[in-house]
């Protein structure tokens, strides 16, 4: 696939495999439409493998490009957002609990740079949370006519799955640090995502792999006893958890509105915990989440807002995903950084 080499301040980071490969197949036509809308010939770089979006974004920002447009699914958008920051470093662990990952430290590469997103995935969950229009052309027009807005990002630091001892709940110092724009999931939802991606090489259909993973996971998944340390110990909660969500946006995949009060610019995490529910009952609870619910009268749902939360499983290992991508297991620390990224939409 030929890459364009043009003189411009705008770069398109494109996942040609997004939208079931249609983005790459139709690229020449799409690029002609984009050039007309942008009024310039933006530089184009194609991601080929996992992590490319982050590497490409960092490279272009260091070359003084100041507008980076992510064209792909939620995974590509997440990678590009991570590329706006240097590798995340870690501060000191809070308190005396050295098994909980330390707080992340974010350093932007170019604080003046602007990100835009043109969703072309199969779910486009972040776009739904941002109320973006459907369609590549429509989102490009939104970018051109939109105004830059500061938004929050959430940094997640979790144990890597490989660092977990098979004989205990101890964790080594190996951690994974990522930012995300929409939501992190823990528990049964994250486990379904993990299993679905694991069998994707054998089952090409995303729908079939997802349904297969739901059938394999829901009937047998058990809740886990977890400790939640909110805002460095301001509040400590010990509760069973079947599924947890730390959100910046309102929606998860499948259209579930798990954090209806969430705002991408309020400087707060929205934390939703489905407690000791049976897995099928949990699914029914999620389907019923809608509108401006605050869950105050839901016995099986715990909801709170905070700037930081550290979560540790007291029992089994719990899978964690961010923006639909598995990154590791608990323990994990999630911290919001207000107005850390400029998004034009």
C-alpha cells in the first residue's frame, strides 16, 4: 500500500484493517474525499501491527507535526492517544502496600498538539460517548469545522499477566501502563473481551467470537472479593465484584450506558461496580442501565466518582481491558488527568 509523502502539518494514522478491511480496500477513494474536505494533502501513515499507532504518533509529534488524526477502531484511537505522551513513568506507591501499582506520571510530547478521531471500527464506542456522527466523511467534516477542546485522560497501571505468580496472589514489579479515553473494564466483561480476541485467529467473525466467548464465560464466572482504595485511602471499600468499570465516557461496547453521568472534562473517574450478582442477572442489570441513573437504589450496583482508585483482588486474578484491549490483571491503579489532551471534534 503506497504511503503519501506531502508537506503538511496534519497526519492521518490509518489502520487499513479497520471496518473489516474496507478502510484499506477503499483507501484511494477515501483519501481523495479527505483531501477535498481538509483542503490540503495530509501525510498518511499506515499501522501494520499492534503498537504502531503509538510509535507513529510519537515520531510525527517529534517532527513537529501538530495535528494527528486517528482513523480506525477504538484500539487504533487508543494507541494514537497514548502516542501524545512519553512512555508513562511511575511515582511512589501510596502508603505501605507495595503490591498496588504506583501512580502514573504523564509527560506530553507537544502540549500544543491536537488530536482528532475518525472512527472506522466495528463498535466505535468512544465516538458514541462523544456523540460523533457515523461515517468517515461526516467525521472529517466535523474535524475541520470543530473547535479544539481539552479533555481528560485516565492512566491505568496494572500487573502484567505474565508477572502473576501461579502459586499466590503476589505480583512482581512488572506492570503495564496505558492511558485510555473511554473506559476500563474488569471482571467478566474484560474476560469475555480477552477470550474473544484469543480465538480471533481461529474465528474471523467478531460477532461469532464474541458470542462464543459469552457462552463460555457467563455461566461459570464467579465474583471476586476486591478492595477499592478511593483517592489514596479517603474511602476504602471491600466488596464482591462480578464486573467493574472505570469510565471517562458513558458507553461500553454493545451500547451499554454504564456511566450515564460521566463527562470527558469533569476531572473525575466514574466507577461502577456490579457486586455479587449472578452473571446472567448481571447482564440483565446492564441492559436496564439507561438515562440519568445514579444507581442509588440498586442493591447490586455500587457507583461513585473519584480522581483516583486502586483496586486489588483478594481472590483470583481479574482481567483488565482499556478501550476494548486487554492490558493485564489486577491489582491496578486508575488516575484521571484533567484537560491533559486537546481533541478537535
